[in-house]
């Protein structure tokens, strides 16, 4: 029996089995991470407060190029939507990008059109040009995939 452990063939087989088990564990962990990220993204997107705030901001889509007034409560709502959308966009590297953009691309593109001036104002105000970069990248990508939103006047 001890001779078996000294056999080179045994250790090659053992290494192969251990590699297969380790690889399977990694694949399972990646799938679990993607699933958890999907659940978190869904949780963010469908949260009642965020849904209501997003609807409020999207109602402003006919005035997308109009400047946001700092004293308005609407601006505070827009800033909160930017924070949540940036958090949401930060989860995208853990999701299948094509699927995420198919599911959330149109509303994200519409929101980005409205929120772009808010992001630019906030970046200038706090002197932080990279603030909410995940939001910007996803918004621009969503607009590139859905150019009809620009063509239809953001309807």
C-alpha cells in the first residue's frame, strides 16, 4: 500500500483530481459572485425610494438640458439618484454586461441624459473630475447601444 504513495503515476493522478476540484470551486465561486451581484443590482434598481426618485427625475426629461437650481429639492433627489446609479453601475463588472444592458439599458440611457448636467455640476463643485465615473461610463454605453433615445427626443 505504501508503495502506491511512492508511485509517480499516483501523484500525477492526485494532482489532476485536485486541480479539477480546485477549478470547479473557482467556477462555482464566480457563478455565486455573479448571482449575488445580480441580486444586489435588482435590489438597488427596484428599491421603493430609488424607484420613486428615479421616476421623479425622469419626469424632467423634457427639460434635460436645463440647468439644475441648487436650492431646489429636486437637485437633492437627483444627487441621490446619481449616487445609487453609480453604485448600481459599479456592480456591472460582476454581471454579464450584455444581459445587464438589455435589461436596464433604456432606462439607464434616459436617466443619464437627464443626470449628465447634475454630474457635471457636482464634479465642478467638489473639484473631483472622476466622481461618478461608473455612472458616466454606463450611461454613455447605454446611449451608444440605444441611439433611438437621442433621436426620439428622449421620449
